[in-house]
C-alpha cells in the first residue's frame, strides 16, 4: 500500500512539473496564413532599403516552368511590434531580421521550428548592417527559398494523409500497384486509352488540376535523363490524352520554356523530377506540369507520377504546388509506409 501511494505521489509530481511543461509545449496551434505567404519581420523604415530589395528579389523570384513566371512566395512585411501579437506570430513562414552593430563580424542565419505554432519555420538573420546582409544573402538564395518550399510541401503532404479521396486512391492501387494520396477535389476519373493509365481531375472550367500515373518496363537507364523522360512522357500522353479534333493530343512544350530535369532524394530514394510546360498539339490549352519518376526494383519498371494544371487567367503557383505535394506521397511496393515525409532537394542537374 505504501509503495502504491509513493508511486501515485511520484506520478502527481511528474504531471505537475516536468511533464506539465512538455504538455504546454505540445499544445500549440497549427500554423496559420495562406500557403506560400511569407512574412518578413523588420523595422518599417528598412523595408525599402537595399536589404528589402534583396529579400523581395529572393522570394518574389519567378518560379521555373510557369507561363507567366508566378513568384515563389507572396511577401508581407511586419514590424517587430506587429509580430509580437499572439494572433500574428503563429503564421507559418517567417523571417526575422536582426541588425545590430554588436552582432558577429559575419552574417548569421539560424532556423527555428515550431516556436509559436506547429509546422512553423522561422529563419532569423543577424548582421551588423543592412548593407552587409543584403550583400551576403544572394549567394544562398536557392537554399533559403528551398527551406520554405519544403516546409509548405510537408504541410500539404501531412494534410493529404488525413484527408484524401479513398475511391481514387484505391483505383490507383488497382491499376498501378502503387499508393498515393489523391486530393478529395480530384474526384472525376479521366478517360485514357490504356486500361492501366490512371487519370483523375477536378474537371474545373477555369482552374483545372489533373493527376496521372503510369509505368513502363525498365530497359534503359536513359529514362532518368531530360531527353529520355520527355520522350516517354510525350509517347504516353499522346496515346492517352486527346484534344478536340483530329491529330490533337498532349505534348511537352520545348520551344518557349525548355523542360528541366533534376535529381531528388526522398526518404533515401532516387527520384527524377521533370517539370515544364504542356500543351495540346493543334489546340489552345496548356500550362505547367511536374512529374516524379521512380524505379520500382521489385517489378522492374519505371513509374511516372505527374500533376498538371490549366488556369489561363489566374496564377498557377498554388495549383502546381498542391499537385507537387501529392507526388511526395507516392509509395512503391518496396517502400516503407512511414507517416512522416522527409524531403531533400539535391542541386545536381542532369
């Protein structure tokens, strides 16, 4: 009886000391703000400085392979007093600029996560002067943008794992023997020529989003290159996605903006990323696409998972980024079904 009382007392003390703090740390709100909004915290009289121009150039930089060059982020400025508000400081993507002559001789960048909200990323920048930091940042702009892009992709991927189109996801598994979380809004089946060609869409008249998944036998390593991937894509899309009228079909735009190929590392697996513009041959439709290409060692095949969108009168940043996040949930038979998706972007182009 005495041992039981001591155990209860120890549990009571634990819950009211160390664990109480841990519980408070865990109970923080989800990050707020619209996807791909970025908040820069700096004194109001410095946002029009050389540093302000540098930060705008970094984050309003046009995204690759978008027809109108949609910017990476929509930038907002906050004063330090504004950011101290409990309502404001829970936004997802934050940069805090700290200029002080007493700072170290070299500019310093530090990253904080989940400080005021779950999935929040805060990048703090320290320097002795505005000019010093403005001259320092351009060399690291790709890494800085990538930090916040990966945060957004992870947020969207986690949301998809909670809410997805079960019917479409099951149909994909039946046709291609792969798993991928299909968004609820993509609830209209596409109609390809090949019975194993998976295609779903929201069929939106003004803002349309589509996902396709298909595979080919693995016979040539060249498929994991720009030329090889484009050749496969054009062949399969021509056979399965037709336009209106004779000799009208989907193809890859190769004249105005060239497609790009990049190597990614996702959960330790090699993934080829192909992105560019699609168009309908002898038609009027077109827009951006992004494709992940995986080797399925068990079945000796190459799996292509692609998202493409159409929104002729609107920005396409959020449409194509949401489709990109879907691709990060792709699992092949050999993959471990782990709930947390780690995303690493490699810089070496092929």
